[in-house]
């Protein structure tokens, strides 16, 4: 696995396919996928600069610092890109819950399960 330091002044390779990139938040302590959100250049830059997650709210059309209002912050431990550099995996330490419904993770609606 190659480690490349992201240059905040050269984020273009992550946005070659559009203005938004999917960002998956994963809690490194509980090993739980927390949520999927989207980042633009500015939110990724702010995330790298502050060490806390910033996303682009598609519904509100503005930057969103996850947990700034609720205190349910996501402290970034590491960030990985996929093989095509068009999706990010943010390994975070979650404070409180991640989902706006009050659930710890946004992924709680079971669609299919072969174990039943």
C-alpha cells in the first residue's frame, strides 16, 4: 500500500470526474461504517487543514463541518483514496452518533441478509 501525502494545493486528481467525490466515514475504534457524504475541493482542503471532517451538503448547497452544531465530531486519523482516486475513505474517531436520526451509523436499514 503506497502512502502519498495529499498536497492541499493540488487536489485536482480527486475531482477529474466531477465537482463532488464520495467520502465514506469509517470509525477506526468500533470498525463501523458510519456514513457516506460528499466532498468538494474546499471541504477536502478544510478537512486536511483542520483534522476534522468537512463535507459538501448537496441539499443545502453549502459546506458542512460534521458535528459542529451537535458536538458529534469526526476527528480524522487517516484518509485513503480508492484505486481510481474517485472515492475517499476517511478513518475517523467518532464522538457521539454519526447519523442525523440519532443512530450511531447511517447504515441500519437491512435490505438483504443471507444469515437468516
